C-alpha cells in the first residue's frame, strides 16, 4: 500500500470516530485513538473488536484480517501520543470553540507537516483553521454515518487549505474504497446543502395543509419515478429515522449561514416538534408513532366507488392526448366538446401551478388536477396524485379518486398546491443542486455523486433535472413562483441559462 499517510490519529471515540478508525485499520493504516472521556476509548476498542469478529463470522473478512486490523489500532492516553502522526482526524463534539481549542493543542504536539482534518458537519473549516498557526494544513474531511457503509467523503477546502493537503486526503479516501468529493468550504458543504430540498419542502407542503404526512411520504416513494426509481424513504420517514433533534438544527443552521436565503427556510412545524420532544423513532413519536423500533403507518384511506356514467373533459395542455387515453382506458366517457358539458368532471394538468389557477375560466366546483410529471399511464405507475381547488365538490373529488385508482394504482389526494407534492419537491432538489453548481462549491459531477451516495437519491440533482428536462424544471419553478410569490421558488441562473441554451445541467463552463 502506497498511502500518503503512515500514522493516523483520531480524536473522538464516538459514532464517527469509531467508524473512521475501523475504515483505516481495515486497510492497513496504523491508527491511534484518543477521547477526553477515557472509558470511551476502551468502549470503542471493544466495539471494534466485536465488529471485526462479526465481519469474520460472516465471511466478509478472514480471521487473520480481523486480527491484523485490531493490531493496527492503539489507544492514546493523552494527546501527546499523536506526536508521530502525519494526519489527525477530529471527530469530537460539534462546537466551534471546542474544536478550535483542540486544533491549537494539536499544533503544539504534531510536526509541521501533519495534516489536521475535521469531520464537522456544519461548522466552518475556515473558522477552525483561523485558530491555527498553519491554516494551510487544515481541511474538512466529512464522513457520513455509518462510516464503513456510507462510501462517500467530502474533502473540504477552505480558502487557505493547501491543495496538496486536499490531494492527499483524496488519495487516502480512495485507498479505503471511499469516493472522495472535493468541495469548497460553504455551509452544509455539498450533501447537507443539497438535502435542503427534500425535507424542508415537504414540511412546507405540510405547513400549507396540502396533505397529511403519510400521503406526502407515499407520493415521494411511489409516484416519483426517475429512470425507474423513486426515493427509498419518504421525507417524514427519513426525518423520523434521523431524529428531528439532529435534522431541524441543521435546517436552521444552513438557513442562517446563508443569511436567510428563502430557499432554505426551515419550518415552524419542525421547531414545534423539537420543543415537544417528538424527535422520531428514538423517542417513540415523531411524524409517526414507533413501537419497538417499528413505524406505525396509518392505513391507506379506502378508494371510493366509481360513479356510473362518469364523463370527463380534459382541458387543453401538453399531455392532453395521453390523459384522454388514460381516462378512457380507466372506463370513463370522454367529453369531446370544445368546452366542458354541464355535468362533466373537468380535468386539468398543471405544471408548477395550482388547480385554482388552472381552473380559471372553468367551473371550479368540477375541477380536479392530475399530476403528469412522472409516468401516469394505464397500469404504468404505482401511484397518481390528484388535487382539488377549494371550490371542488367532494363528490367530484371522490369520482376522480375512484377513476384514477381503477387500474389498481393508488391515489394520493391533495388540497390545492402549486406543483402538487412531487413536482415541487423534485424541482426544489434540482434548483438547490443548480445553485450549488453556480456557486462552484464542487464540480457538477461531484455534486451528483455526493448526493447519490450521501443521500441515497435515485440520481444526483443535476442528472435528475436533465432526466426531467431543464425547461420543464424552469416551468415548474416559475409557476410556483408566480402562484405563491415566494422568492424561494425563483429559477436560479445555472438552471435558467442551461434551459435557455438547451444544455445539460451537468455542463460546466
Ligand atoms: N453522527 C453523525 O451522523 C455525524 C455525521 C457526520 C459528521 N458528524 C460530526 O462528527 C463529529 C462527532 O460526531 P459523533 O456523532 O461521533 O459524536 P459522539 O457524541 O458520538 O462522539 C463524540 C466523542 O467526542 C468526545 N469528545 C468531546 N469533546 C472532546 C474533546 N474536547 N476532546 C476529546 N474528545 C472529546 C466525546 O467524549 C465523545 O466520545 C461531530 O463534529 C459531528 O458533527 C457526525
């Protein structure tokens, strides 16, 4: 092994420190582990022995490899034991003052060429480095939990970080089988910044009273279909798993660090639930109840009966022919008039607009909107989304629900919302990904890799926007912006220019 580092010190023996020690001991590096709370080091080493033992039992590594990995790990009784290290990775408490003190202390112990890296998720690498005599040696090295399984790491470059330091950390990550992504020191780096679309926009949907929690989760898991894949977990399921005590402060911190950029605005619902101690699975109650670690998901509402003789008029729009084909395939009669007949259900298919706007000039009591952004054809989707205007009659809503479930698809029923649920959440993910690219935080390719591996999305935000079409994303955002007047939805420059010129969102200039 030709590693850029020969002896690695890890400070902090918690969840992240343990994972980092495992990663590097397993690929043959000498690792020294220190924690201010002495029993934490012993507990971590016992935990690692157990982990390597289990990996050997399962046949993932040989017993000899397990023994060798343990042989590479040494406990440190004090920070002085880091004297011979050429890299220190800090994974202590997430507090700037404590991290700065640690880096000052480390500089007094280690040699002038030793690299000092912080695993911070939310603090400024620049502010940590500013405390140091040699800020050029300081970089961010942001792993994800659990470290051995989350195979991506952000190598964060502050304005004074030496390029050689970044290069060495990149090389070290590759040796461990992790994918390094290089990014500039900006709030949230890539992954926690790009993650401001999914959860926060879904909270906003909830805040507007568009739908209940399980409806939103089901739509994002089952309606979204990008290259055959959706999101593995709904946003509220994910927040319950992570714990709102962790995710809400991240939302607040990124919002404030970007000087109250409206795109990242957190929700009062999050703040209130944190205050109530409803963190999610760890407290037994979050957006769902949890019993014995299992989420209790309310049953899907029953599908109403399809009224006999239902006639549907499909309003003009891009997908009109496909929607008419679906309606007729589902068993309703088509109203072919140039205007809807007096008793027809009126179907609109807005992009970025709400049903009320799409119902202008029509009888809103009979208007229902169908989301056509993702596959919606006959027996071609798991779930469809429909929404109503505030004036839509309940009987009309129920007839549409029954109709769109007639081929066995599930239906998510929403109150009026500019962009339904899926359009607005996906468009926000793309918009934020584009903003990150515009700010040159990282290369477009690295942004997408980081998000796919770090957040488990089916595609990175830029490839996602390309798959849907940059012009379509602009149309959705512009529609949402127009209806709501919210600057959070304005299409950004990276996106607009590429849409105008017919370029890929991954196109770098
Ligand atoms: N947990 C995650 O999902 C995650 C993901 C990425 C990054 N991070 C970041 O990694 C760091 C550690 O997170 P964690 O989840 O492992 O925390 P943790 O609470 O599990 O462990 C932190 C450890 O640091 C020790 N410690 C605290 N102050 C210390 C000091 N001054 N000197 C030496 N040891 C000290 C504590 O005793 C504890 O054992 C934080 O900066 C966090 O933001 C966490």
